[in-house]
């Protein structure tokens, strides 16, 4: 989690990570405002990640900000595919999911 948080914090602001980059457009919101129930907008920008549960098998959450939503952040659960893509986009090497291979940083 520390590496993901650092990677997001240190990332060039001109290269945001959007919900659509992680395959999360339309994902069900865990919290935040969503008046039309359409889910997470594809252009929502990832601001931070958080987790709860045991460190060995955490429940990871992504917090997004949408240009059309100036209230609370939009929170969704991150699952294996999105975590692998996030690690790739941040040029990190992690192993997500049971029996999975490490996500390799790509050029």
C-alpha cells in the first residue's frame, strides 16, 4: 500500500490515472455521491488508495474525484485486475490475487 500511495503522490499531475485506465468505468460506488446510479465515471481521476482488513489479504479501495462531483471522493473496491493495472501504470512490481504472477513494470 505504501508503494501505491507513494507512486500516486509522486506521479506527474499531467498524467492522471482515470477510472477507465483501470477498467473501472461504471463500477459500483461504495461511497460518495452518485445521483444517477450510473456508477463511476470513466474520466474520474484516482486520488488515493486505502485498505482495511488484515495486511496479508487487504480489502483495497480506490478514491476518485470526478470533474462533475465537487463533494466527497468516489470510492470503489479494487480487485485483482485493476490492482495489476495500477501497479503497471505506476511501474511497480506486485503480486495480486491468489496463485497469480507478479505484475511486471512495462516500458
